[in-house]
C-alpha cells in the first residue's frame, strides 16, 4: 500500500514538469555542447542520457496508460477497483523512471547555471565609458 501511494505521489509531482521535460532536456544538451570543456562535469553527459531514456520510457508508458484507460469498461471510473488497479499498475511501472528524474534532474539546473556563468562569445566586452570633461566657464 505504501509503495502504491509513493508511486502515485511521485507521478503527481512530475506531472507539472512533464509538458516541458523535452524542452528542458534539449536546452541542457545544447548548453552542454557550448560549454568550455574545462567547465563540464563528466557525469552530466551520463545524467542527461539517463533522463532522456527515462523520459522516452515515460512517454511510452503514458501512451499505454491512455490505451488501457480507454479500453476499460464504462463503469470503470476513478474510485472503482477496475480503474484504480490499472492506474496503480501504471504508476508502479513508471516509478523507476520518475525516480531517475528525481535523482538526475538536478543536472539540468547545474548545466544551466554553468552556461549562464560563462561569457557569451556574442556579447562584446564592455569598454570603459570615457570620462567627460567638465565644461570650462569663461
């Protein structure tokens, strides 16, 4: 029972991230390529791979859940054993991939922080503002 609650809670926590997860990954992958080699943590490449694989599998499981839900009898509504058992099974299958996001998702933030801290090659180096000479009164 505890595992089922954990699975459902983990799925609910990830739901707000789901819609932007592909964009987050793509951005991190692009930023990682542009970072100077001496600023890249070796684990980031591995972590992004884990996140990509987990997200791909979560997408597949989501599609499977939708097909399963659509195939349930009309009487299977939330709160009924038919629906809730199928949903619990979906959550159980998804949990390890959601756990991957929980464990490795911080790499996206770390890469973004590193990318924001380097100087952009497009931004010119600021030049000092020339000092204005005070107007001389006659």
